[in-house]
């Protein structure tokens, strides 16, 4: 079982809040319907409504990775967003992107974490960070101010 709230980064909501948002985005299906697609403590299909309510109230700190994936699929939201709060709740349909956007998205998927952090700083320099992203971007910018040579492609550190 994973403690999703422990995975939070600055400015990212709690798992219970994201689960509530996901249910709202899905048109507020009954909790009983969501519970039916989850796995219970015995490994069987069909969790209790009480287990879902506990997750919604934030009174449980754990939710299995499988149940997070099942909930995301059932509710039609991005599983990574539901688990971590990073990204967007609604999955972007690649067909709805123009060719330039699709190219950028495909290239972004090849970046390592450090490169992605630096890209966020650059994008925010053009567009200006907003809301919770401002706090995250500031921390990335502070790290970027003194990058380690080990993170730079093609740069060897002493002793390599």
C-alpha cells in the first residue's frame, strides 16, 4: 500500500481532494459504483463504500496502487495525477493536439526529471508561473541556479 500524501510536492493537493475532484469530473457517480470496481483487503473485487468514504475524508493514508489505477480508469482521469497530484486531471487526447503541440509532447516524454524541471522553468519564464505552480517553479529555479555537472548531458565530472 502506498502513502500518496507522502508523495505530494509543494502546492499539490491531498489525495482525498484529488479523489473528490475526480468524482466530480466524472459526473458524481455513486460511491457504491466506484467501490464495486476496487479491490478489497481480501484481494477480491468489490471494496466497501466505507473504504471509499475513508479515502474521501482523508482518514486513511493508504490506497493500493491497483485501486488508484482502477479508480482513475473508472472516473476517466489521469492515474498519475490522481496518485501524485502532478499533471492534469483530464487526460489530453493526443488526437486533439495540433502537429506542433504533438511534437512537443512527444519530445517531453523523452526528458529525464532534471531536464523536465528545467523546461518548466523556461516555460514559466515565458508565460509566468501562476497559482501553486509559482511555488514549485521557484524551487526548481533555485536548484537550476547551481546545476550539478552530473545532470548536464555530455559533461563529465572529475573522476569520470
